[in-house]
C-alpha cells in the first residue's frame, strides 16, 4: 500500500483518502491472496469460498477432459460455459 500511495502527489487530504479507499476496495474485493487459496478476502469473509473453489475445480476438470480428447485426435468438442 505504501508504494501505491507514495507514487502520487496529493494536493488535498481528500485525494489521499479517496486513493486509500480505492486501494482497500481493490485489496479486499479484486486481489486474490495466495494464503487464502487464491481467493479474495471478501469471498472468504462472506462464505463464498467453497462455491468459488468448487466452480474452479469443475472448470479445471472439464478443461483437462477437452485437452485430453483433442490430444488423442478425437473430434473436437465444443466448450460449453457453466
């Protein structure tokens, strides 16, 4: 956070406060954390972690299945979104 804040020159206190709010929002809702199994803190806090991890696993398994079929020379299978 220090690096983000010190890269800009803030001419009014509200500009700094706005940038800090923006960074905290990014940190909690967009940035994934390796220590949280690549989830956002908001996902963990709100209890969405199992749902997100299950969806990721389904996507991973489907992708592996499609790649296996393509590499074995079988007819191409279209990708169906979840």
